[in-house]
C-alpha cells in the first residue's frame, strides 16, 4: 500500500522537521519542508500530499501542502544522485513555482544556493528537471515545459540571475547575495542595472 495523502490532526511537531499527523487513531511520522512546519499547529487539522519513500530497509513519508510540491519533490528525486534529503533541501530553498522559473531562466547560481548543491549538480538539475517539471499557463491551461516560460515572474528571475552572476564576479558569497536580493523591492520594471545598484546598497548597509 502506497500512501498518497494524509488528512488528520497535528499531534506533535519535531523541530528537526517531522510532524506526527494523527488519522483515525494512528500517528504517521511525516518529514516536511520548513514552510509546512512553520504553518503546523498542534491540535489543528492538516491535509498533506505525501510521497511514500520505500526502500528495502525502511519506509518514510514526506509531506507537502500542494500536489505541485509533491510533484516537484518527486521530479527532483528522478535526477541522478539526488536523494530525499537533497531534494528536500532544494524545496526548502526554492518553492515549486520559483524552482520552475529558475529552470526557465537557466539560473545556475540560484540552484547553487541550496546547501550541498555544487555547480556540477546544479547543471544536472537544470538539464534533467526540464523533462519532468512544467510551468502552469497563466490562464489555467495544461501547462508548458519549464524552458518555455516567459514574461512576468520569469522576467524578474532572469534579471535576478544576471545580477546574481555579477555579484558572484564581484566576490560576494551566496548567503550575502541571497539577503541582498531579498532586500530589493519587488518591482517588475527594474532592469539588471537598477537591481544591481539596489543590491549593492543593501550589501553596503545603506
């Protein structure tokens, strides 16, 4: 029997990233992302989309708030050399919609922000994930391959990719870059030059 979803009550939360979800008197231990954990409240009802990971030695459940989250996790698992722990680390760093747009803009540096992901692994993720992840159409259609996305958020992320590459060339580390870009206003009209100036101001503390 493969578990695909759980609907029950949060019985306990473990700060290392595990929930116990009680369903019909049975408590299921579910490993979750930081986003899921941050919203979990003991005693509240919760519905999780579940990936049931089965090996010869053990079984483990991974839970997500949406089907897209589970699909992204399972897509990551299909990449050679990516196990559950690394797939979860990617999900913790980049939610599914951002991950899709990273693929659309070839944002290698963004993938390198994930703990444990080096340049070679990031390159493999960019190539292999395009065959398994899609970006939803804005009008609710059937979706398009990740590499075909454009405009809107994809445009913003394309500018971010340029700025991230420029900051790397200037010698800034990934943690510094992540914080600097987070401080830049979400303005779709910002070009790479303007965004770089704002990021540099954030890095200088001004």
